[in-house]
């Protein structure tokens, strides 16, 4: 029988959670410095969270942890499962499902209308039935540099920037809304805030490269990369082929351009976020060898 015991002290869990998270990032082939930095980002993001932490027990012994909380998102209570782990010796014996049921009930009892979970690792596992809101994908480079033929790239000009920025904001908020994460008005406010923070100096923002993708000198898309987002890792905010140019095989060339720019900047891995519902992008990342580093998932609470 699975036992759930709420803890008064969560320091031991925090240390254990960070260790497991670091191991997951290392298994995804993040470098040690990048993995530690990513753990620090998670710690910073979650430092204000008021987690309720319980140990998962069996026959009086602790065999894992579960952490839950409830926040208010746009006026609606949302539950969060921040961690759910059972040690390997006891995995697959029903303890994970029992802990998930307890966590969901705990959230529902506090008025949560949905439950969110961030899953580190290659798939949803226990939470595979939670629809994906977004995935962080990563690929490390350990082979020869790919050819991007026939796609080439050049820096974006200041004259091209305003139109590109408006289109990027539209695509960003559309992706959020399609994933079911926010309403359109909420996504619009988030887009305005995020872009102001990410590109405060426009094309001159340090570490950021905004490129125009070309075929035989004609624009076919764009790329926005942040070099050194993590130690040795470039983050791709966007890599787009224009609608009119799709279906011509330019997607793989665009990915190769992203890898070339990443290598040229001295980084050895490229990371992207893809919103849930964008099956075309997910399939492209799969075929290009991008692993799932982590995913955000959400499920409505049953009445």
C-alpha cells in the first residue's frame, strides 16, 4: 500500500530534486556547466513557490517524493505538480499512480480548475495523458557541420526589422493560444512584455542574432538565435520558413543554418521551444534529432 505523508521540512527534498534534475539534463547531453545553469534557472523560477511536499512511503520507508501547489493564473486557480518521483526499486508497482491521484485530489480540494506539470526527460511518462502545452527540444553537435544548400542566411536590416517583429509577436501569441495556455488577450500582453525584455535594443541586443533566410538571394524565412543562452548552448527563439515557401524542403536547410550559426558562435548545442499542437514543427525536430529536454503539460480537473 502507498503511504503519503506531508513533510514539515522540505530542504532535503529540494536538494534531492535538484540532484535528479541535474542528472536528467546531463542525460540529455547538456554539458555540466549548462546543466547546472539550467538547474539554477529552475530554482530561480520556483523560489517563490509555496510547495507542499510529501514523502511517498511503503511499509514505513520513504520511497519517493511528491510536491504540489496551487497558484492563481489570470483569476483562475491552477494546481501544480512540481515533482513526483519514486525510486527505481519501487517503480512500476502502482506507487506513482497513487501519488498522482493524491496530488490531483489535493489540488482539486483547493479549487484548482486544472493541473499543470513540467516533466523533465524525453516523454510524458506518468503524465502522458496530459496534453502538451510546450516542449523544450535540444540537439548537441558531435558530427560534421551540415550543408544548408540551397538555404543561406544574412543579418536582418533595420528596415526589415519592424515588420519581422510584428510577425514574430503574432506567431508567438498564436502558438500560446493554440496550445491552450492563455486567452488571446492574455497572450498579447505576454508577447509585448516578453519581447520588450528579450530585445531591448532591437537588432543591437547583445548575444542575439536575427537572420534572413535566403534561396538564390530571395528571402524565404527568418531565424532568431540567442547565443550563450546557457554555457555552450544557443537558444533558437524562432526558425521560420515563410508560408508561401513551405513544402519545398527548406525546413531542413533552415535547421542547418541554425546549426551553422550556433557553431560559428562557439556553442555546441541548439535549443528550441515548440508549442503544443504544432505537429509539423515537432515532426521536423524529431527527424532532425532534437531530444525533448522537458515539457509543460496541463489537464482540466474533472468535475
